[in-house]
């Protein structure tokens, strides 16, 4: 029992979402001593979801491996590639199967925001009833802990990440291999080094008119529906934040500015075409900027915000790139001196 308590203490000792799956795998490997423990999450749009390996630890492995969050979705296996795993996901119940001389026990992982998944324990013999109950109990603690993280890190209305998580996410993005859990090995990092990040600021046009004309309940419904549109427009690894009021921030990974422009333009068009109940047509002003290295959360946000300001004063319902506006001479880049200190 003391070993279980130690593993639970280790599991709940982290507040970084990118490492808690890894911590769970390591804890169960140490506790049960099986041939392997893996966590797979269902990612991607409805109708084309794939299995992403979030953490995998087998015999002889010292460091867990995982798929890069920013890898190509089409390179991942489809859900129907692993029928037992899929059945566990769909039924949300424990399932067992045998693969050669090994036994595989699948436990469902339910998550409101991070995508549902499956925990697989591979062993040379069947898990005992006590071992299954132990794993199930640890998974309940794991689920409850994720709920506490959601409460502290997510906006209560939209479910998007909140403003206080932005700075830490931004700095982690620049300081590590983006999107990879700490201490996890990834087989191919070549694509990781080439890609770039872009920060977008999204502002609802004339949102005050919505609140004044239809009431705050309808205004909240607009915010909620927009957050759902954002989830369909952006990819599973993009970071979506609500900063408060009608202002949203997005961190996306794109190789080129044209690709980022197309992503934000798609959101603008889908929002404009969507029929919001009672309100009807709602439009967005969007500004975005390339995340530089080195950069700060405040500096990057300010650049994108200037592009939003330009969009609003140019007729609204537009997408503008800060760097393009500087190149065109519309905006002037502020050059900071080496002695300047930026506080954020």
C-alpha cells in the first residue's frame, strides 16, 4: 500500500499537462512491473481521428517515447487499426485481449478537454483482480487531478485555456522542443526544428452591441459558440486561450506566414457564415505575428494586438499580419535598446 501512495504522490506532483501522461505510465510500470505500459489518445477531427502515442514505456526502456504533438496527423494510425483499443474507447469499459504470448489489458481514459484515450498494460500473464482494481483506482485519482487542473487553467464559460496559463505555455514553447512532454524521446525531430510559431489575437467586432442589444446571456452564448468554431478550425495541438471579454489568443504552428494567414482567414470566414441564434451575423478582427526567438509573451501579444487595431480601423472583419504591415510601411517596428528592460 505504501508503494501505491508513493506513486500517487508522484503522479499528482506535476501541474504540467504535457508530463502527467508520462508520469502515469512510469508510475504503473514501477508498481506492476509489466512488459509495457502505454497511453494512446484519440486526436483529430471527427470522422478522421487517429491514435497518438502520448507515453509508452516497455521493458528495457529508460525514457518513455511519444509521438510529437506537432507531427502530421495522417502519419498516425486510424482508430479502427486497433479494434480492441477502439472498443475500449467507445464502450468506456475495461477490455482484455491476447497478442501471442502476451496479455493486453485496456483501460478507458476519459478527458473533457485533452481527448479521450486508452491505457494499455501489456504483461506476460493476466493481471489479477487486485491489480486491475489498483489500476482503476489510480485512474480515478488521475481523472480527478485532471479536473482540478482544468478548474485552475481553463475559462469556466468556454473551456479554453485561461489567461494565466499563457505566459508559462509561451515560455515553454520557446525553451523546449515544442509540444513534447518533458523527458520523452521522439524518433524524428527534424521537422520540429524547421517549423515556426505564430500568435494570433482574435477580437469580436461590436461585441458590446450584442450585450447591450440582446443581453449578457446571449453574449455568453456567442462566446461559447465561437469557442466551438475555433476548435473545429484549429488543429488538436494548437493552443487556444480566452483572455477575457471578447478577446481570444491562439498559438499555432506553421512553417510559413501564408499558411498562418490561411488558418486565421478560415476562422474569420466560418464565423461570418455562421448563424448565431438571435444575433445572426458576427464578425472577427484578427491580427497575428511571428513568434521570435528570443521573444516575450508581452512583446509578441503587443505586435499581434497592433495588427488587430489596424483591422478594426480599416473596416473590421479582416485578418492582418503584423510583419506584412511593417513591410508595407503601415506600422513602424519599435526597436528596443539593449538596455531596455521589459517586465511582464
